[in-house]
C-alpha cells in the first residue's frame, strides 16, 4: 500500500495500477561439498536459479534428503527508496544501470526503506552475471547467489544482505536483515531473491 502511494505521489502513477511486489529473500546454508555435488553452473546461462528452487522444494518436502540444509530462513524483501527511484529512471531512459551485484554484512539493524544499502558490509560484492544468476520468469525478477569461505573470511555471523547496481559504491536496490547465519569453513550460504511486478 505504501509503495503504491509513494509511486502515485512521486511519479503520478494511479494508486491501483501497476505495482512492484517486494516478495522475499530465501536464505539457506549447506555443506559445501554436498552443495557442489548438485552440478551447479554459474552465470547468465547457468542453472543456479533452477537448482536452488528445486533444492528448496525437495528439502521442504523431505528434510532428511541426502543434501541437508543446515539453516533456512525466508524474509520479506524491502525495496529501498533510492532503488525504487533508480528503477523508475530505467523506464524513462534517465539511467541505464541494472541490478548487477549482491553484498552481505554483519549489522543487526532492521531494514528500512530510507536506508542506502548495507550497514556493515563484509567482504566484496559478487556479480550475478559471473558468480550467480539473474533472469525474469514471466513477471518475476529472480536473483540468486552463493557465498563460500572462498569469498568471505570465516567464521563470520552474517545478518544482512543488499543488491546493488555496481561492484562498489553505486545505488542499492533492496536490503534485508535476517537471523544470524554463522558461516564456517566448508559451508556455503545461498540467497534467492524474487520480485514480482503485477497489477494491484
């Protein structure tokens, strides 16, 4: 409701017209050797999105599946006002940026639409094009990424994530805060982000 009102006031869109549904982040932790055994191919033409969605469904149905989730949590995605503005500018060709990277961090600060990105970033951001996958399925934009001990100095307690339009600096699109994921050597943490555009 608030996002619809925001767009109506700022961009002149009718209240009950097209809206961007914030949807969810699905965060999971696996043993790295078990996760790698799934034959995952990273990058634009890879299978990360398909594989993670399949794993999520199978683990929900059968928690005793051969590959076990060490931890799993779903949180509501929070689209940032700076990210919404950047998205609107893409439609009017005032910018050519896209959502290209994801970062994670260690702040327990609750997410808020007025924020500009991660509060306490940890490690480098990773590119969806080369280290993850992003694509649109019908009206849903999907972004998936994997972080391992090759990407982050472990052990570390991760509690936040955000997507950006650049590898450094840039503009954040969304940010979430989640329960502590204690990542140690030999493990991976996965992020699945869904954003659906729909009439409302």
